[in-house]
C-alpha cells in the first residue's frame, strides 16, 4: 500500500499550474493571482470626513459652546470652492473632501443650526484630525495590497476596483472533464433492468468540480469497452486541462480503464493506505500541447470512494493547477470533540469517517462530531448527510470525548443565527 502522503505528492508532481492569463478584475472572483498587485494610488485619495457635521478649525471651537457662521456646504463629490476662513464653519457630509483651512469635523449630533441656517452652535471642542480619514490611511502607494497566490475574494475585487485596477494576471480555472465507466450504469428515471444501477458518480463529480471553482466538462458515460474508453479519454484530453474517470481502477479483470490508460499515458496504479478510496490511478497523458501533459485521475467506482478520492487528491491537484499555494491545497482541517466513540481495527490505513458537525456540541462549547450513518463505501446516504470527515489514524480509534481532526466537506455549521 502507498502511504497517503506519497500518493498526494505523486499527484501534485503531475499537476503543474496552468499558464496565467490577463483577466478583467471584475470577473476574477475565485481565481488565484499570478503576480502581486501594488497600489499605484493612495486610498483614501484625499482627506475626507467620516461623519456628517461641520468642518471647523479646532482652535475656533476650543471654547465650546461657540457659534460660527456657516459659509458653505460640502458634499461627497462636490469639494468646497473656497477655503475655510478663521472663525467659520462649513456644513459637511460623509465622504466629502475636507476644505482647505479646516482641520477637524464636529459631528452633527453635537451641534445646533441657528438663524435659519446662517450659523451653527458647536457644543464640543475637538482635537485637530477629529473624524477625518487621512490620505493613504487604508492603502499607500507602493504597498503590495494583494500577493501572488492570493485567491480573489469579494473584498479583493473591491480593493482592485478602489485602486482602478482593470485587469489582473491570474491562473485560469482548470477545465475538468468527467466520465463514468461501467456496463451496469444508466442515467435518469425509468425502471432499471436486472443488474443496472444509476450513474451517480458523474453528476456528483461534476458538481464537486463546480463547487471547487473549476469548469466541469461532461464527457459522458462509457461502457466497459476499450475503444469507447479510449475515445472518451481522447476527447477529454483534447478539450480539457485535466480528466477524471470513475470506475474500472480496482483489481478486477474487466478494469479496462487501466488497459487503455497504460497504453496512452504514464500512469501509476496505487492502493493508497486509506479507507475508503483505496484504489487510485494517477498519471499524465500527452495533450495537444507537447509541453503540457494532461493529468488524468482514475477514481474508484464506489460512490463514497470516488467522492473521498476527489476531495483528497483531485481537488488538491486541480487547486495546484489553479495556482493555489501548497498550504491552501487541501480541505479545511479543524479539531472537534468526538460525541461518540469511533472504533476501528488497526489495518495500516488512515480512515475517513463521514460525520455531522454540531457547533457548540462539545462539553466546553467546542464543535462536536458524530457518525452520519452507514460507513460503507457504497453508502452515499451517509455521505450526503455528512459535514466532514473525521481522520482516524491507524490504530483502534478514539473514545467519546477525545479530540479528533476533521476535514470540512460542507459549509461550517454556525453557532446560532446571523443577525
Ligand atoms: P468499479 O470501480 O468499476 O469496479 O466499481 C466499483 C463499484 O462502484 C461497483 O459497485 C460499481 O457498480 C459502482 N460504480 C461504478 N461507477 C459508478 C457510478 N458512476 N455511479 C454509481 N456507482 C458506480
Ligand atoms: Mg466498473
């Protein structure tokens, strides 16, 4: 058996990052930057007010309460056309540039407008700088605001927009072809003939590809037939950055995926020391670009195994192709309290137990995990209920109350409700 880390290292060695491309910053959500973004401008670009109120000279309101004439109004986008003179005030609205001559803002709540608007009583003294947003307080010119390897999030889209950056150099989303193999498979409704089952892996894997932010390409169902398998793989290799097949990689004698891939690619057929998802084929096949062989993942056919294998291996390899740095390739991992014992026999494998995660379910309010149901590699029901996978290292398992490591599959559970 191949240790998990060795299998992962082998996969990652075959998944080169794609060639970065220039993309519009507004469409870059979820992509990974291939170069640093340096601020060319200061944000804020000018001193402005954080509050609605009155622009003043701090020295003029030192003896508050004081009454000052209101000489102008300054709103966001409408700078003052005159400087603020000694002993004067200007009405000012959030985001408006501070007028020359002023050095502080008094919030409107600490003032009273008098004389039909001609003057204002200022009830508090303020220090110079009060309620001002200084130039460059957020971002300074020359500052590296986003780094190569950073994923573009909504906040980062905002940072790029605030700096006027129209294009970024980023890794494209890998196009990932998915095919399923097996004579027993059918799709859609309708009654099943004896021995038939419905193809669940292909839609599942296409969905996992999409969830991970890649572009799913449906290569269809393929019967257990050498020519058909070869044809599907060739279509995938011609039009995709990576290809995933499910089924036909175990030790069975009709595992024709193996026959075909060994003929056209440089594959390694592994029995990984994990459960589920022990069989894994990975390798590269020549693609249209001689410098860029296409990674091919042969995932096991059992539905839970194919999902776990995708989550552990394919997702990491594809994330590397999408430019993610080594520390961000894998599923989020955290600790939780086992709400029940997780028993297992020592067998040289790392086990991944499908669990539900309860926020605040531990004795000290920690996250707690319990089995989500039947743990067979064909039991997709428990996988569908699972929020995570408990990592059980080789041994005989853990007791209730022990801390365990959990790989997060679904959105994390929340403590209570969002406001
Ligand atoms: P295989 O890896 O082809 O030997 O398949 C192992 C098990 O997974 C068998 O029970 C198959 O029927 C099942 N299986 C294979 N492919 C799929 C699929 N696409 N959807 C659901 N079950 C599958
Ligand atoms: Mg099969």
